[in-house]
């Protein structure tokens, strides 16, 4: 499990066999607690109308890096820090409605206000309904929200 994913838990709290401040499974002298497989990551695959438009938005506006683009432009991957998102291009209207109405990605950040300040010049060019500036949630998380060109909601968040 990545260190950044654990920061939202209290220091020292074990979650799914991981200590909140460690990058690896809890260890006992001489080895791991068990031989159980460890799930290390999960990456969303988001249906989009146009890969080029999507890549331009994620790279040009949000500062992600294009890591992969299929020759036929049917699939792409972007990353920023430890976060990765996959995209698949489709003409399936139901899949695109699903992206716009049901898909959201929680992106954990260290330095949320600094990130928003960095992105703000480009975010200010988007329609106002696609950007919600930083705000505090009652459960101890600070967030800002952005909707991508296909309506996928990105919730950038930092524990307080």
C-alpha cells in the first residue's frame, strides 16, 4: 500500500494488515505476518468520448503526464505522482452517460491548497459549474472538485 493512501488514517492504526505510517505490510521479527497476497493498487478505467480531448485536459489543465496512448487512440493512461487513471474511448452512449452521472475519482493529495493555487489559472477558464474551490468537509477532509470534459467528477482531497 502506498504511503499517501494511508495518511487519512490515524497514525499507528492498522488497516487491512498495513500500518498507517508504513509502506509495506506489518512485519514481525523474521518476516511478514502471513503469506496472504497483498492488493497494492487499483486503477479506474473511465469511458470517454475522445481520448485526445481527455489527454489535453488531464495534461494541460490538471498537470498529469501521459504515460501510454494506444496507436488507434482507443486507450490511454495518465499519471500524477502515484495516481494513475486509464481511459477507454467509446461511442457507447450508455457508457458515456455512466461516466457523466455515476463516475467519480477520489484523488488524495498532500498540499491540497497549493495544488489548487497551481491549477487555478487554468481552472478559471473552465465553466464555473465544473469547478468547486477548496472547502472543508465535516468529517475532517478538505476537498476541491473538478468535472472533466466527459463529466467524470474528480474529488481532490487531503486529510485535516
